[in-house]
C-alpha cells in the first residue's frame, strides 16, 4: 500500500471528524435531509445501477436488482424517515426509589465517523443500507465498495459526490489493499459485510484502534426439511432461494437436511423446480452469471471434485451448453456428498445445493450444532409441530424463515445479523440506528436529594441510611 494512498484515507477521515466536531449532534431536519438526498440519489441513478451491476457480473437479472436491491433500499429509507423522530427521542427511564427525586434519561448520541466496507454480491443494497442507519443516527460516513464490481462502485462514488459534501458522506475507490488500510483507520464504528475469513482480519485490524465493529458475515446456512413438509412447495421455494442471484446471497440455503425417505424425491423435485423457474440459462436474462473468473473456477472445481468422489449431480439443464466466458454455471442438486468434499467444508456461494439425508431429528439438530453457527436457518414443515419449536430452541442462527428462504432479511421491524462465525452485531430499522448511536445514560440529581445523607462525616445517620437502602433495594 503506497503511503500517499494511506495519507489520502487519513485526510478524508480528518475532514469528516472535523466536520463532526463542528456539528456533533445534527438535528432531526438535518438527518431527514440527508436521508432524502440519499433517496433522490437512488431514484435518479437506479436504472444506471441496474445496468452497471449487470455489466460487472457479466449478466445479472435486472428484475432481481430492482427488487432485491433498489426496492428493498427504498423501503429501508422510507422506514427510517418515518420512524426517525421516535428513534431520536430521549427516553425517560425508571429511577430506583432511593434515588428519588432524581431522574434517569437515555439519550441516543451519534458516534462520529463511521466506516462501511461493502461486498460485491449486492453492491448497492449492502453498501447503502448501513449508510442509511449511520446517517439516521447523525454520523459522517466513509464507504469502501467492492473492487469486484468496479463499474457500480465508480457510479456510486460519482452519485454520492453529486448529492453529498465529502466531509458528510464519501466513497473510497480502491483494491483489496485499500480496503485493508481502510479497516485500519480509527473510525468510531466500522461496519463490514463479507466472508468470515476476511471478517476475522477486519476485526483484528479494528481491534488495534479499539474500534467497535459490526460484522455481517455468512456461513453454511441449513434448510431443515421435516417429514410433515409440503414437498412440491418446499422444492419450489428452495430452488428459488438458492438460485436468486445464482446463489451469490449470504443467506441462501447452503445445504438441505431431509429425512432419509424424502432426500431423493426432494432433490429431484428441487431440480425440476429449477428447470421451471429458469427454462434456459445461456440467453436467459433472469439467470445471473458468477461475478468473476476466480469465483466461477472455484465453483466448477467443487463440482469436479464431488463427481470424482462419487457424488450424484442432478443438473436439469445439463443438455444446454454454456460458454465458460459467460460464467453461467449449471444449477446443480447434489446427492451422496461426503463431509470431506469442498462443497461440504466451505460456504458454497453459488447455484449448487447438496441434499443430506438424516435418520432422526436428533441427528439433524446435532449436525447443525456441530457446524459453525450460520447466518440463517430454514425450517420446512408444519410450524405447529413440536419439532419446529424444538429446532428453534435447540439450534443457533442469525435469523430464521419458516417454510421459505431469505425473507427474514427484508423485515425492517426485526434485527438482522449473525452469531458466532456468521457475524456480530445487527442492523435494519431501529437496530441499525442503535448500532450507530451511543445510548448515553443521564442521571439528574436535584438540589434537595437524599444522597446528601450518604456523604461524610460518616456516623449513625449514615449507618441508618445504609440499612434502609439494603431493605428497599
């Protein structure tokens, strides 16, 4: 990393910190103005983002970009604008009897300058959704988008510069070395979305500055199918959840656990559903490409290894020839996989779905609990069944959707975040506002207060007050 690049990053940070110190507590109207400008930015450049994202991927479904990035982001902005006055309100907090007539309050205060490192798979939504929360909380923001989507990142930088002053919200363009230097800046909070491996590195860099971090990571999110499931509906929803953005979604189902008697018919039904959802691949604008040659080669290597080790690959589009340069990968359902295979050891992040049979619910729960804690878990079956409640109680995951995939991510009234290896901290809605705020506790002690009786010189009166406190506390 060149020293002039590092100096450039520090200058941006110093400029934003100076601006924050001049205005340490932006009022409601100032924050709403920033959110509205961000909304105008997205509205003005929305279709350009659709085109740029598709160009960066090689082929990315325009409909998926409009729905899963732009529409979700619009809902996030609208929710923040609607609820911001309530979130900003200083709350009265109950005061213990022995501290009366004193009073407690809790005031949400901006942290200062927030850094956001965004991923490539949803390069607009996952860049700007944390920014919405940070701006709502009254912070200044520096954003480092992914170098794997350069056209989108360049447009994002130009659009932000059009609507925001650099000391208010700015975008930093650069490669992985720039991201590494960015993570080492002394932010007041650092927000990272990406892989678990890189997230660990980011956390270590931030720790050197005692910078608090929110890590939105990933992992192997399981779908647990119960014998009470509606098999055709389950197959269709698993196929849709897996093939959205060609599997390049952090909460995509990574593998399926199914009762032994259902594993093969379910796998075949998922493959058939994949074919119905995407009748063709090569010239189908609904089916996305893999983002880069490196990621494409990695996924191809998984399939080659699995087949060589005896796995059964169900590929409903097998007859269709695909140009490797277009980086579209055959959707594949995998049976007879082995634990030592790469697709079982690593998060897949592509259109490959292993189906694993289980003998008992105990075995399925044990399998999930042995793995690192995932970002998502999906249950397919009768939600009234006692087994559903058992799975919810006995497994850990960042979030859960019952009888479908992914949709818990879109709930602004619910927190979104991982646990353990799948992340730490959360955002969305008020949880995002709280992530980027310090809830400052304030105690007001009036002139006539009983606490005077606890001051020296100590004696019988002090002893009597202490005895009283022990009885009423």
